[in-house]
């Protein structure tokens, strides 16, 4: 009865604290066991150690170049939209080429990071789309720094993508 009275007043017995601690210890032990099982089924190297991911590293420069295109392309496209709002459509072709480049570069970066069997084919498409984007952005590069940055990024990605075509 006193115990029930203590609980209603917010007190807790030493026994309940001890049982709670045992429960927490059991949860912690189960968590550690699950973490150890996380790598179950992953193949270790010859020395029995787990290896680091390699696919991404094979084409890291290409992935980085594609991500730079995406970053600068978003800025360029945003600027194109600003000109449209101002009723100026002189950058329409630039916007079209950048939008296409964004999607292709995203797919290219994904395939490169996975060392895909279709990477060379995607690299060819990426080269074609980036050449188009670079050409359109160069039209505006003297007066639009966003276009110059996008064109330069496309040129750098073309160099990286050509390495993958063979």
C-alpha cells in the first residue's frame, strides 16, 4: 500500500530502478549484437578485414565534375527564369540546354558512382548534352557570370566523360 502511495506521488523504489537498469543493459547488448551482424554476408578481403567501397572511387573525378555542372547549372537556370519574369526571352535556348544538362548529368553521376556497365554509353550522351549546353551558355558568358560558370563546368565534364568513352 505504501508503495502504491509512493508511486502516485512520483517516487520509485530501488527495486524498480534496478530492474530498469537491467532492461537498459539488455537493450544495449542487443543493439551491439545487431551492429555486429550488420556486416554479416559482406565478403571480407583475404586478411579477413572488410573492404572499403571501390566503385565510387573509380570515377570520382567524373562524379565531381558532373556535380559541379549540376551546381552551376542550377544557378544558371535560376538566372534564366529571372530574365523570363522580366519578359526577356533571349536566354530561352540557354535555359532549355541547361535543363537537359541537369537531368543527364544527374544520371551520369549516378552511373559513374556505381561503375555501371552502361557508363560509356551514358558518357556519350553526357558529352553531347554538355556540348550543347556549353555552346548555349557561351553565347551569354560575357554578360552573365552564371552562364560562364556553367559553360566552364560543362567543358570540364566533357574532358572527364571522354576518358570513359575510350
